């Protein structure tokens, strides 16, 4: 089933019409569980496009821990109904626009996170598919100079890193400690703090083999958590950004009056937790830094995984040892 997007039947316009099929390949699960519930559907329905949405031909996607937690049923009270096509992060090409879409047009190369809130009613049809429908406001033009795999690695992680730092009151001259500096979020939080917000000192934690990586991302102090105890660190920080789930330890290394932002796990005062909101304007704001190379995507060297290897990619992500982002490309 092939549907021509153009309403015109004249040969001149038919030649430039974007053809969108009625069915597509998509990874899907119809029950919660481990990575084994994921199945490749060769004839999934291409999502309908709402008036404020665009249809994106997905070129690359990335996995996040929330994809695995959602698939395991951790958020089922607020999840969309099954079956689910997972995936929040994407890059791709706009192939169709809704009637109220203002800026984007067919042919635009875009990237973004498909659901405004990843936990509260996320989209049933996500990015691990050939096509997905996304609100225009959640997308931005792909940064010039980045390929699709690099762009897809960014949205959820960089928006989380940025929102967390902003909520914690980041500004030039502050000192920041990032727990989990080699992960998808942490690797971007280090770069944002140091190269975008002008932190005076950035410290970050990882295991022994990843210490040099932390320094290359911009960390002034790289802490090997297998050798050093957080509670015994010589310095305290204005902001502690916990990307690991160590809220109890994080509050012991913050300065009096400082902020502790926690992404996962238990929170004790003065720590606070938040859930990222997808927002294309944040990506637009960061595009110049991505284009100048001040902010660099970090793709785990085990990847990119091919579209047929999504189960393997999930299993790898779920080891909790990924360096930067687990990317699926091409789709
Ligand atoms: P990743 O899977 O990318 O994190 C993997 C990294 O974590 C590895 O490089 C590993 O390094 C590091 N790590 C594991 N344990 C420790 C430790 N004890 N100390 C320091 N580093 C450690 O995850 P993300 O960065 O994508 O996400 C991090 C967490 O934040 C997840 O729980 C995720 O669900 C959550 N999250 C929450 C969001 C929100 O809105 N609240 C948004 C995004 C993420 P090593 O191998 O050296 O241990």
C-alpha cells in the first residue's frame, strides 16, 4: 500500500511527491518483560500525523535506560497502552507535515525526543521504526556537521543534562561534580558544565578504564569510584549532579547552600529529582555549540548497532556499562 502525499495528480507535482508507505518495519512488544519481548514487525502501521506533528522517516535512533525500564513495566501506571514501539531518541527526514505545522517542511533533517514526558503517557509509536509522528515543537534541525547517528545520540541525554544543570542553578564560576560522567547523560553534563556554562571546576566519577575519557570531555578532576570514597573527597561542590542513583552520597559532597540534582533512585534533602521534558527549543539553543564542536556527541564504540540488532543493543545498554550512547543506525 503506497500513498502519495501530494494531493495533485498532475505529472509535474507527482514527480516530487514524497511517497509514504502504509506499513513499515518496527520493533514492538505486546507484554512487559526483558529484552526477549521485543519482536520485529515487518508490517506495522505507519502512524497518523496530527495537525501539530510531522512524520519523520527515521534514519537513526538511540536507546536510553528509560526504554528498558518502561519495557520492564516499571512505569505501567502512566504508560501508553500496549503494544508499544519503543524508542524516544531519533534523527531523520521530515516526509509529511500536519496542517498546523509552522516551521518544518518536507525534506528537513531533524532530531529530537518523540514524547514530551517520557513517563506520563509517552507515545505508543516511538523511534525504533521506519517512521514516527512527532510534534514540531519537540524537534530541531539537525546540527550542521553532525551525521544522523551522532544527532540521534543526543536528545534525551542532552536535554536531561541541560535541564538538570539549569534546575540546579548552574552559572559561570560554579563548581560541579557529576556522578556517572561516562554515561549518556554524564558525558554531556561534563561538557555542558565546562564548555557551555563556564563552570570553574568540573569533577566527575567513573571506573578506572574511563578516567582518561572524563578528562578528554573537560573534567578538571576525574575520580575513580573503585578507588576513592565520595564521602572522603577533599573538596565540596556548588552543584552535585547524580546520574547514577547515589542520592545519599551526593548530599555529603555538596557545599552548604548548594544544589543536588538526582536523576534516579532515592533522594534525601537538599537533593531533588525531576523528569526531563522534551523541548526542541533546547536543542536549537545547543545547536551552535554542537556545530562549533564545543559539545561533542559520544557514541559507545560497541555501536552503532544495526536495526536488526535492537535486542542485542538493549542487552548491552542494560549492562549499565555503556560509554556514552547506544545508537541504532541506519534504520
Ligand atoms: P547509562 O546507561 O549511559 O550509564 C552508564 C554509565 O554509568 C557507565 O559508563 C558507567 O561507568 C556509569 N556508572 C555506573 N555505575 C557508576 C558509579 N557507581 N559511579 C560512576 N559511574 C557509574 O545511563 P544514562 O546516563 O543514560 O542515565 C543515567 C541514569 O539516569 C539512569 O538511571 C536513567 O534512567 C536516569 N535518567 C533519568 C532521567 C530523568 O529525567 N530523571 C533522564 C535520563 C536518564 P562505569 O562503567 O565506569 O561504571
